[in-house]
């Protein structure tokens, strides 16, 4: 008696299971090429050479893992280059974060002459590609290089000069991003603090900034990754390995005048990827708060 009623129930359960499995199947298929790519990079860094995903030794047999591709870590040059790269990335995080949060707060909370024009100008500046500004930037860095003391750290062929250029190129986007976060914060606590006699700077520092931590984390991640992976600006405005960064250093391994050791290229690439992964691990919690409604106290 119960068989006719249970069979449709089983069919419906099977259909529901299939419908639930389809998104997971599509997600698995979409990320599979990325996973395979990362798997090849990891295998290639510890192999003489590879055939697909299989490591091959010097005789052409499967196997033969080696640390030969990682011998560059014993060279002092790679650590100097990594330090330059880290300086550019951290300079972008601090410079863009500080200036963008101040400018975004002013544009969001204050009504002053030229405010709309300034907002429009930032969009226009963001539309300019770095390639269009290379000659102008070169002359600016040469001018800064002629200034006593300052030019030694922020002129042409300096890490500070590269960081300064990168910060200026990313500021328009940072200002608009921060303004959007400030616009979503209610005025109640800010008005109360101003009535109690707190200065604008104190309100910005102690009350408003803690409420936009997810936005600051997102901006920091984007700027760190942009600064860490920057190639065009460091390649154009630095000479020699003394002030080059990791992407420029990695570019030497694929020059036309020499044989390319792709396994060593993969090792250097993986080496340059590790700090970005570590930085993301420590900031992903605040970044994910953006999708859960922001920090407590925010809009």
C-alpha cells in the first residue's frame, strides 16, 4: 500500500539532490584549470623538468625531485629585490590608505567650493593609463631628484620614487572607494562627538575609521597586490638590480638572449606569490565583512 507513495518521494529527493549538485559540479569544473595550473607550478619548482604534471629527471624518467631551482634563495640579490618589492607594496598601502581616507572623509562629510569638480577630476585622472604618463612622470622624478635630501629617496631610480608614482596613480580609485564607505556611515555618533567638542580629526580617527575597517582592509589588499606585482613603473624608472623589484627580476629569466629555465621561473614566481598569500590570510576576515553588512556600527 505504501509503495506507490514512497516511489514519487524518492524521485523528488533524487531530483532535489541533482539540482543541488549541479552548482557544485559547475564550480568544480570552473576552478579545475586554476587548480591544475597551481599544481603544475608547485611540481615544476621541485623538478628538473616536467611532462604535463609528471616530474621528469635528467635521464627522462619519471621522478627526480630536486631543490636546484631554489638555489636563488641563497643569493643576496633576491632578498634585496624582495625588500624593494615589499617597500613599494607597503608604501602603497600606507600612502593610498592614509590620503584616500582623509580625502574620502572630507568629500563625504564637508561641503566646500569645488567639491563636485574635484570628484569629477578624480574620475578623469583614473581614466588615464600609466603608459600615457611615462614621459611626464620621468620629468617629474628628475625634478624631484634635484631637490636636496628629498631627491635621494624619491627621485628617479629610487624605490621611494617608484612608490610615489604608484601611490599617485592609485589615489583616484582609493578616494572614490573610501568616499563610498563614508557615505554609508550614519551621522548620529559623529554629530554627538562634534557637539561634545571633539575635533574633526579626532572624529575621523576614533569614531569613523573603526567603522570602515572592511573598506580599509579591501583597499590595503588591492594596493598591496598592485604594488607587489607592479612591473611597468619599476621597469621604466629604475636601472639595474639595486632598486628593481621581483617582477622586473623575474623578467630577466625570459629574455631573448638566454635559454629559459621554466622550472626556475616557476620557483621565482612561487617565491613572489607567498607574501601575497600570507598578507591575504591575515586580512581576509575584515575583507569578508564587506559581504556581511560591514563592521558593527556601520550602515
